[in-house]
């Protein structure tokens, strides 16, 4: 409850500080003004609630004109709410699975760390779809936007067949490769098999939401993830009670599939700016090539980050044992809980940059990204304070094991120390991605994660015998470096000249 209130307070404060210029709505003379023309509190509240209501209604908006602050919040509010509930999705699984013991926690954590590779492919395709759809919408060509989105779905379906087959067949081997002990492999292989079998739901949920975000339909993307998350929250405790650990996987797949069904309905029968028709799915190799050219660096970009996470997860398991691994997984879930809302704000920057470049509003695209980075840094500063001072009660909510709590608290505090830089890095990389420049963030990720973070983590953990703590320390240092480099390359401005 306290955590939720802090999130709401942080978002409210950002909106409140910016609210005098959020809505370009004329006001009668003297309305909302105190002595000396100062804006009074009550009318400001009305304006805040007006923009929240407008953002959640899902009405068609033109984000290439008018107030940039208004555009940021109209997009960001549903995106933040969308990914906030997705983060609850992850925490619900960990909360109920945590009651099944260390092996169950380790299974879920190790499986999720590998499934992030699927997320990487899904996010990569989603990034490409967002960039291309946003450009076409900015050019006022929704027919071409729908056609590009349909071509990305064709790629998604082909890729998912191979992923699902490999993951389902090699589930036990995947856990063993991640350093799980024989008991974890024996008990958890079925969980891993079901999760990989449901890969299509993951891929489509991310990709279609990317299409909606590129079109500026952030409210629809929010609703689809809310449907998926709420169904999972309802089914998870029931299925775990009936089927044990595999019940958590079944509930997750059903929840995500429900979200995809809603997305598909809105794509083919909705009244939004995008309307998919049968002829959009006729294979168009130039468009598919364009999606792949933008998507593969984006996929590699997130795969590099995910691969780094997997390497650190394995290092923690090797140097700290099962307790350290379980504590680390609890900490990571909480990090994700707060990063996903910030990522939602970052997605607003990607949409604004893409649409404004399509409309030839280059300076507006730049200002949109910088303003969003400022808001994200403010939000993440609240999260940093929370993690530094309230790590122990957060971790104790998920486990009663003192060894797990020790490692969970330590990792949460260390990760939290760099959260302001995480916020800046997310916006800058997403702004570059939204412009179609997916290669620059990919190179930055490779250098910072694989050339620097992983060797540094091994040096601290094994060379200096800091064990799991060394892996924890390497993370905020690497993320800070990413923020600095991404901001530098964004300011250089090569992304402004890209054709998508």
C-alpha cells in the first residue's frame, strides 16, 4: 500500500509541477487565479484530472502540434499504467510462488531470466513496428501504418514457431545450463516447458502494443495489459493451489492470451486510427525488409541486456548459492516493478520522436525526448529513496528466510543507488529507437554490458572474492555509463537524418 501511494504521489507531483501548461484549453479571465494572477490549487487539480481523463479515453490525438508537455502526459499516463500492472503481474507470480520454497523461487527466476530472450525478440519487433507506424502516422498515412504493422505480425508468427518448439523440448536442459541443481530441474522443468509453449502470447502482446503505441493509441495498449494482468492475478493463486508450480505458468499463459484476444479485436474491429484488413497481410518484402533492418538491431540490443542479466544471474547462483539466487530474483522482480512504469514514460518519448520526425518537426522531436527524460529522472529519484531506506520491509513481504532476505536487501539497495541514471538511459535509448536508430543503442549496450559489466562483475565476485555482492555492484555502474553515452549520442543528432 505504501509503495503504491509513493508511485501515485511521484506521478502526481510531476503532473502538478507541469500542469499550468499541460492543457492548451482557454480559460475565462480570472479563473483559477489568486492574488497577483497566481494559479490556485483547486483549478490546477481540475486540469490534472482533465488530462488524466482525456489520456484514458483513448480519443484520437495529433501529437505533432500543440503543447509538448500535454502530448507527453497524454501518451505517458496510459503507458505508465499499462506497464505498472504488468509489473504487478510479475510480482504476483513471485508472491505466490515464494510460498512454495527456494526451489520454486529459483525455478521461476531462472526461467524468467531465459525468457527475457523472448522478450528481447518481441521488444525488438515491437520497437521496429513503433518506429515505422509512428512515422507513417506522423505523415498522416494510417493505411501505410496498418500495412507495416501487419507485416511485422507475419514476421512474429514465423519466429515464434521455432522459439516455442526449442524451449518446450529443451526445458530441463535450459534450467541445468542456468546452474540449477538437480532438484530444481526435476521440479521446475514443467513450469519452464509451459512458459516457452506460451511464447506466442508473449510475442503478440508486446508487438501489437508496440503497433498501438506507434499510432498513439496508448490507452488500448494499456487496456490489453490490464486484462492480461487482472486475469493472471485472479487465476494465479487458484491454479497454484490446484496444480502447484505449473499452475503459475498456466495462469500466466491464459492471462496473456486473453490480452492478445482483446488486442486482435481492436485491430480488426475497432474504431481507432488503425484498421487492419485482409489485404494488409499480403506479403510485402520491402516492408518486411524495413521492419527486419530496424528490428534486428533492436532485438540484439535487448538481447545483449538480457544476456548480461542471464550471465549475472548465473554468477550469483555460482558464487552465492540458492539463497543468494532467490534473494537476487526477489530484488529483480521489485526492480522490474518500478522500471516498467518508467519504461512506459520512455515509450512516450519513442512515439513522440517517431511521429514528429514523420511530420518534419525535428526540433519538437528533440524537445519531447529531453522533457520526458527530465520527468523520468524525477520519478526514479523517488524510487531510489524507497529502495535505499525501505528495502528490508519490501523483501520481507516475499520471504521469511533470513538468508534470502539478506541478499535481497543488499541487492535492492545497490541497484537502487543508480535509479536516476536508469531513468535517463531508458528515455534516451527509446528516443533513438523511436527515430529508427536502433543500432546506436545496440552498440552502447554491447560495450557497457558485455565489454564492461560482465568482466567487471566477475572480477569483483571472483577476483576480489566479493561473491554475489560483486555482481550487484557492477549493475548500477554499467547503467550509469549507458545513460551518459546515450545522452551524448542523442545530442549529436544523427538520428534526425534517418529515413524509415
